[in-house]
C-alpha cells in the first residue's frame, strides 16, 4: 500500500491524494503513517459484521483529533479526523 500511495502522491503533485476503503484500510494507513486526515461516513444501516474502526491502531504512535462533522440527513454523518504522530516519549 505504501508504494501505491507514494506513486499517487508523485502523480498528484500539489493536489490531495484520496484513499477509498473501509476500516481495515484506515487502520493500515494509520499504522504506516501514510495519511494526514481521514473521513468516516456513518450510516444507520446494520450489516451484521464489521470491525472496530480503531482496533489495531498503534496508539503509542498515532493520535487522532476530530476536526469536523457534517450531516447529510437522513442518510449519513461524515466525521473528519486529523492524524497526529506521537513522539517516542508519548
């Protein structure tokens, strides 16, 4: 995944690069230090399975801060988080 994102960044120049995927994709990108911000769309639909969004994130290296919340009633709420790295001292 790292090589694909690096290639996309090179092709994008000054523009943003967006990665689409689910919770597992976000966790992989967070742990690899590949993203600065991400948005989660929450919808009132139960599929019966899933993962805990931040389960598996290395909290000693990664911190997230909610920066915005937008509603697209009645379908979804979009939560945007900034990603901050943590120093080795925590």
